[in-house]
C-alpha cells in the first residue's frame, strides 16, 4: 500500500524534534467564534499510530497532544471524515470496515458503530462516501469489485448495492469506486479501473485514459461514463481522497495522479463543470507546468482556485529512496493555482513532508492546512483567508508527534 513503509525508514526520515523554551506552558484551548464547537485533533507517531483527541474550541499556541483529554487510541491515525456529530474512518484496530466514532457526554471519543467488511481483501483498501444521514456508499472487494455498496450512516447497516458489472472490459483487474466516490448535483462520480495488479500498490492501467461512471443518486441507476485521454490513475487510496467540489463555482475537480513508477502520462488535475457529467475537454492542470517529474498529491478547490502542493525539486515516489522515503522529505509547498490563468502562488505556510494525508478544508470562511516538517520542527495547523491570501498559524504540536488530521464536528 502507498502508506506502508518500514518503521525504521520512517523514523530516520520523519523524526521531528521540537525546540521549546524551558518555561513553555501548555496552552489551554481558548474559545473560538463558536465556543461550543468541538474540534478533533489526530496525532501520529513514526508508524502512523496515534490518538484522536477532542478539543472544545480550536487550540492555539504550542502544546503536547497529551494535554487534550478523552482521546481514542488508533493503530493507524490517518484522519477521518465528519458528518454531523460523527467521525467516520476506514477500519478499526481489530476489524476491517467503516468505523464510526463520537464524543460522548463525558468528553471522550468512543466507538459509536461499525460496518464490518470481514471478507474484503487485505491487499485492497476500501473507500466510502457519506451523502446524507441515511445514504452512504462504500467499496468492498469481497462483494465484487465492480459494485458500489450502499449503507445507512445512522444505523451503520448495509442497505444494498449498485451493480456496475455491465461496464466490464475483460481486464485482469477491474474496480468501480475503489479510489473515487465523489458527489455533485445529485450524481455520484466513481472511478473505473481497468488494468493489471503488480507488486506495486497501484494498478497498471491498460490504456492512457481515465474513466468515471456517473450514477443518479435518487434512482441509484448508472447513467453514463466519461473519459479523459492522456491521463492515468485517478486517486490514490481511500484515506486520501483526491477529489473536491468547489463550494462557490460548483465544479468537481479530481486528480489523475499518474503511474507513480513511470510518472507518465504526467499527473493532472481534471474538471467536471457544474451542470455537466462529462470531463471538461478544455481544462487540465499539468504538473509539467510547475515541476517535473513530480505529482499532484493534494487537492482542495475554492472560488476558482486550486489548493495543492508543488514539490521544490523533481520527486518520484519510487525514485531517490526506498518506497517513498525521499518522497517524504521537506519538499512539498502549499500552493494556490488560479484555474483561469493557471498561475501558481506559493502560500506562506510551512513546507510539508507528506506524512499527513488529510486535504485542506473550509470552516468559518477560512481554509485550513496541515504541515509537518523537520527543517522547522513544525507539526501544526495554518489557516488562510481566501479573500486576502493572508495565512497565520493556529497551533503546533509539542513533543515530536506529527499532526495527522483536524476535523470540526458539525
């Protein structure tokens, strides 16, 4: 899997030492504009294990994760997704499936439901998307790779499936929705993979096209397939969704990350415009215009701008180190790209090492970014005002932990 690296390599690569004054005090999280808001902070160690910890109000300053009480221990703390008062994430420490967590009345994070997929393949990570309180979708290899499973996020019970087996092309490996289950304007947009599984974690596609199937949510019926040429490998894995809908323009963006061994065709960001169910043939962002060889490995869209990371030097997941080691150097700079001019602007946010997989997110009119690095001994959260372009630090973790995710409960 993309995320699996030997702990010895991770420790050598990712160890972050925080230089702090001896008299530094633990900062008690102050109230935000909504003092009742609950934020969830994920920290991670070198092997990605860590805590999910609640905080009343968004923390500020520098503090150890241990100062936040009521945490829930995870073997893999890659971050989750929030819907309402719940946190949803793939797998628990002991079971495969979709885990639901909540903050109880005592202020402690606890499990509040689990949809198990006990027979899914260990080699094929799952994926899920929550559309509403009673409609959710997930991918379970044991029930058929060309099928989208449906479930109720409130009861955490499977409710059926959407069978896309008619879209088969006879490839040795085929899957629908394993990497992308996106939603826009009452439609689901799911990736279609046609290729071959090798020792590498990515599927090697049979051709240089990417495919998305469109499903009507109301009827749960397949409607069409759209494809884009000279692109490959939509998405990366379920814990790192590489699609986003611009909340202002309504356009859907998705990353064709490329075959990360060959980096051809080059990594691209593609678009399906508001009111359309087909790829926009007039638009693409190519990594070659900013850095190459390299990849787009982050995505957030807002008000006609793409927020992603651009490496400061040529980078390849399988080059310059063992299985992603050098890829996680301090080389990834948060950048905004105007979708009309395609001009890139580096943001005033600390460089990142790609240890955290969570995408930027919008809350209270601000866009939040996570960075971890060794050069600044930084693991923390920044906010950006999209109107002014001004960025400022919210908080940083003390004591060597990496920041793996931040959510705000709704």
